[in-house]
């Protein structure tokens, strides 16, 4: 089974790429969605986050805006949060891959925004990076999130530079031209997976 890692900075087009894989009936593990579930009412991470960051939960769920403000410009606080969340997300990821193996899936996608930062690229066979110019990235984030330009800049600065991600990628999908262009590149990549001879991979 081929394990594909999908990554890229905020606003780079991961959701579009993930949707294309799903349409091709390739299962996708969404790390961001997993984090949301862990932080939702009754989620596994809620108590640990409240203990580490008092006042950031409400009615049994994490107040995401309050938590973001607590860690956005504090690297030590962000490290504490990651120490709570990352092992839980990796546990969910392992279960996802195990289920896919049992179903004999030809390929799966791990959609992990911080893949390189957490060494997640070591757990995949192929890394696909989505990339767009900085101006496009900022515009996209501003459209879909109620965040100030300063907060957007802080998030982008915290992530690995796009140029470094592209350098370390096996496949780069440029998403700043048009949606049609992006989908054409993704369809070509997905078709290549279907055309590959069946051979053992390292996973």
C-alpha cells in the first residue's frame, strides 16, 4: 500500500487536493479534522488542554480562539500544546492506516499540515506539497478565517518556509494559477498511481 503525505502551509490548497484524492476513492486522513475532534466536547484532549492552559475550554470543549491566543506568539506554550496533541493525532493516524491495510487499499493520503516539522515524512512513501505565492496564500486565509493580518503573518512565520517544503517534496502541486490547473496536475498524479505495477513498497 502506498502512503502519500500531503502537506503545505496554511491557505496553500490542501483541502482542494484532499478532495481530489477522495473523489478518486483514495482514503484521506485529515490531521486538522482529527485535532478538531480531539478538542470538541468529550474529546480526548480537552482535559489535558484545560490543565495546561486554564480558561481555554468552555462547556466541555476547547475554545479554539482562546487557545490560539494563548499559544500564537509563545513558542514554549505552543510546544506544550503540541506535546499534548501530536501523540494523540499519531495514534489516530496509525489506526487509520491499519484499517486501510485490512481493506487492502491501494493507497492512502495523510493530510498533515506540519508533516516536515513533526518528521511525518518519515512515515510516508511520497510527499506531495501544495504551494502558492505568498500574496495568494494571505488572501485565501483572510477570506476564510476571521483573523487579523498580524495573526496570519504570525502563523505563516511559525511554519516551515514554503521554499524549503518544495525543496524536500517528491511532488509539488502549484495551486496559485487556477483551480483547473491544480486539478489537472492532481489527476495526472493519481492516474500515475493507478498505472503503477503492483510491487512491494517500504510500508
